[in-house]
């Protein structure tokens, strides 16, 4: 909902009823990730997307029906062998879409969650998408220190379930993750869906992940541009004020003049497991103090530019500084994938490709070289229905 939060809040503030369709499950080759959303108001205005076009029309009709009935619905859309042009995903994937009607003021959890998403406040919206009918559609909004809404006012077992949902949602918010959680009615984790379980979709709305580019060199400008394209909030840091200027890096969200290791020390409260650090200076006086700290932090990716000789010398200095083999193994150096890159733009593509592959679990092989699922992080053999795999992207 984060992408369409401004419009949702406008509808909500005006007291207008609407329905939100959210992708809550994906398997095979599907065009959108969990969390993608399409919303339709009572007048028929639509914002957002759940499939990039494949099933938009059918989901739009489901939203209108949900507004009229006031009942949530979970619908599965998949590939049709008999008619590839029927409602379905011709790319071969499967989407589970949860459609929830929203009446402003009627659900404390949804009201609080939408307000915080629109305000840019970190919040996890936990909604029951499968389970006993009395619980489906129930919503709890969770921040770092508070919870809003309730699953039910029913039996005490629901209280245990609600506490478990809040705890799971808070953990996922802390990690910036969105996905499904299956719990027993007593709140205990379950391995699979079944009778006596509930499936909760937790959607974390958090600030954009950070990319910090150390080294105000010509290659950095291209890395900044592609970082912004990937959705990162990008900072450029260099100790040399003549190079670290906003004019040289107009696409950066901020340009900082400071010693890299000192700036990193000042950012410990603003980095997390999604943070990407690109060290492009290939100058030991900057790199070694910086990497000594960076490789001990719980960030998502640390890459450093330089030749293989530079890399070997850098490793030796870091070992002398006390880093272990496990810590050194986290360093992606020389940075990027082997694409034969020459220009700054080509190098930026190779860096971005490695960041995506590292984050998503990609093999870095050509897609034409394999015949398994394309989306490594979303599909597992146990989740994929027969016929859901496809050699083609959506």
C-alpha cells in the first residue's frame, strides 16, 4: 500500500469507502511481488496494480463486489492451459490476491495502519487472509512500540493468537520484510496451512533502504543513478570537499563531506539488513578503516572496487586489523559481476546486478542456461502448483 498511500489516505479522510486488493502470495513466474496493491473506491476510481495488466480487470471487479458486500475475499489467479487469454497469468505464475473492503472509522487497525503508512511512519499491517470466517479480514497495525486494532473480542485463545501476530509483525517490521505467517489458533507457529490455523499477511511499510556510496569518483555518479532506479535512498560520502558536491551528484539524496569510517560510525542507528555499502575509493587510507567497521555490521551488502591485486592487499591489511575469515567472506571484491564492463554506466549495471542477485538469491547465470523457477526467493517446489513453472518472465 505504500505506493498508493497518499490516495488511500485522501479517500479515507473524505469518509469514502474503498477496497484494497493486495498480492499476498506468489509462486512461479509472476509479475509483481507480495505487497503489490490495487485500490478501487466506491465511485470506481482505481489506483495501483497487482499484476501489471494480466488480471487487473478481474481484480477491479472483485474490489467493487467487496465494497458492495462488505466481505473480504481471497482469490487465486493462475495460468490457464486451455485459454491463455482467459483471466489468468500467461507468464505461468500464480498470484494469491486478498481483497479487503475499507469503511473509514470501522476498523481501528486499518485506520491506524493507513494513517501511518501515509505519514511515512514505519508500521506493519497484519491481516488475517485465511482461517476461521470470524477472523478473516481482522487487522492489527504494529509499530516498534505500539499495536492498534484487534483480531477479535472472542475467546481467550484469540488473545494468545493476537499476541503472537503482534510479535511476528514487529519482528518482520524490524527486518523490513513483507510476507505470510501461518499460526495455530493458539498462536504457535505452524509449518503449513490446515484446519485450526490462520494465515496472516504482514506488510511492512518502512523507509526506502539505504545505499551509501563511498568515493566521489566518476563511477560513483552512475552507481548513484542506478541505486535510485532500484529504489534506494542514496548517499555519497567522501572526505574531499572538492569532489563531494551536490553539483557532481545531482541524483544523490544527500552528499556528505566526511571521512568514510567516521560517517559510517555516525549512521549506526540508520542502517539495517537492507543497507548496501559500495566502497569505490580503492584507496587504503579510506578503505581499511571503513571496511574494518562495515564488515562487522549487520548490513545487507558490502562491495569494494579495485583490481585483484588491490583486493589481495586489502584483505591482508584487514586480517592484520583483526578481521576473521568469516567477516572477510562478506566482502564482495572486486565489486560487481563479470559483464565485461568498461564504462561507468556498464560498471554500475554490474554492481547493481550483483546487489540484486545477492539479495534475491540469484545464480548469476543466464536464464537461458536453466529450466527452474526464475524467482529464487519467492517460489519453492513445495509451493508451486502443477503447471505453474515457466521459462519466461512475466
